[in-house]
């Protein structure tokens, strides 16, 4: 039940009695009833009218979906951490995507806040740079009512030599509920999860995984196509160094997509053939009839050897431009997890074309998807206490 229905039915006894008690047209009340929301300018009047009916309301009662429980998504989600896509089964993933969808709708409303995480604390612990992931977790947590702290690594005791585990133990002693960790070492968040008593979210670990990126990518695709199963999806570029590719392959395979990997031999790990994907070294062949093209950043910072002849040559063979996009289906969408190297893996002409680029949509969806993930882990945490 939405909060507006709850107030109208359970406090005032229905639309007509609410119309009389609030001195508003019945059509206005009906509008609140149907939309599930009540504009903020009416809250004070409703709070004082409710007192006459012996009900004590506060502004907290006007946050959409405050009454939403994860159980209402139909599946008893019981995971405490989000470390790898492989830790989730299909119903877990469906639940997380449903929650993400729910927050996507809520986020476009004027007041998206609700209080699912009220009284909880989230700490962002990013040992590698981030714009999208760190900021979207901070925003998502705040929109759900949590207190958030982002550790400034450069000014922390890590710079005095404190180890990751000692830092984790120190933060754990402050009783956070959720730790969001990005680290250059594969497996660092999983190791940390064994040492702390709160939920740990992997925000990207080395070349291993970036599960929340895969979830937001899947939700972006689902929003665009209303399905994922049966779509042909190409992931192109620097697969070797990409945690995004590894998480996406696992998730998109689980959801029934046909996944293709495209890149030069030097940027494709030999074991990719065992991932349940088709592997291509040629963009024309790999992009044929694709519904979605996910371009990846060339991660020069992780390359110790020269794996490409030059950026210019790389763009010539593997950069997505108008000519190469013509190899795909007529109706194709392009994605990129960001940050982009324009003119290296993607042309500005493609990246900025709102008819085909979902790149901005991915960022918007990222906040909603992370709200869904935080909601699920938090409720699971409460249920396990
Ligand atoms: N996609 C992604 O992880 O971006 P950031 O590095 O900006 O967080």
C-alpha cells in the first residue's frame, strides 16, 4: 500500500471523508490516492487534521514507499555482502533488479527520499579513484536516510603505513552498517568481509569484479529493451584488465543474453573462451546483429607492457565510430561504464548521440540500482540479527 492510500484510508476513512476533513476537492484527494504521493505543501495541513482523528503523523510518514518491505518483492533475499555476481542466484538477481526498477521510478519524483536506511551508517573506502561509483553510493545512501562518510585515503592513517586490515578493524570498531570498498587488489573486499561485522560491497577490485556496475548495466538494458534474455550483447575493448567485463559476462549469461567479447588478442585473456561467450578479434564480425555494444576503457594504468601499437591505431581498429556502429542491428544502443577516453575507444559522435547512447542513462540508473542493493542488504542484515 502506498503511503497516500494508507493516510487517506486508515486515518481519514477514505476519499470523501478525507476531502471533508482537509477541505479539499475529492478529485484532489483522488489524485493523491492514485499517484501514491502527496505534494509537500499539504503535509502540514494533513498532520494537523490527523490530530483531530487522534493520529500523530510526522513528515516521515510522507516518504514514498516507507512501508515497502523487501519481502513484498516476492523472494526472501538473505545475502549480507555484495562481493561477486557469482555469489547471487537468479532469484537474488531478479529481486535486486526489481528493487532497482522500483527506485528508478521513485528517483524521478520530486522527493525521492525514503527512510529504509534511517539510523544506518555507510562508509565509502575507495583506494582507487572514482566519480560514478563513490558518488552514487553516497547519494543512494543519503536518499535512503543513512549517514555516510567517505574516507579520504590521502589524508588517512593508511598514508602512515596502516594496513588494509587494520584500517578495516578500526572502521569496524565505529560500528558502520555498510562498507563500500574499492581496491586495486583482486579479492580485497572479500578478505575484508571476513574481518568486519557489517555488510561489505565490492565497488571494484583490481581486474576481478565490479558487481554493482554489472547490475546497473543490466537494469539499463532491461529498461531500454524490457528484456535481457535473447539479446546479443557485445563487450568491446580492453577485456583483459576489465572487472566490468568479468562481472557483466557472469550476469548477462545468467540472464540469458548472448554475449560476445571483441578486442585485440593482446587485450583478451586466453581463458575468456571458457566464459560461455564468443570471442572475436574483428569488430565487423563481432558487432554483426548486436542489440547492445558495451565499450570499455583502455586501462593504460594497468598495462606494464605495450599491449597496443598506439592509441591512434587502436581507435582505427577497435574505436566505435559511425562506420563501425553500422555493423550492428539498425536499432542498437551503446553503453560505456565510464570514464571514457574519447577518440580512443569511442568517438564523441557516438558517445553524445542521444538516439543510441545510454551512457548518461547508466549513471542515472546507477543511483537507483545502488539504492536497491543497499535496501536489500540492509533488510537482510536486519532479518539476520
Ligand atoms: N564505472 C565506474 O566504476 O566509474 P568510476 O570509476 O567513476 O566509479
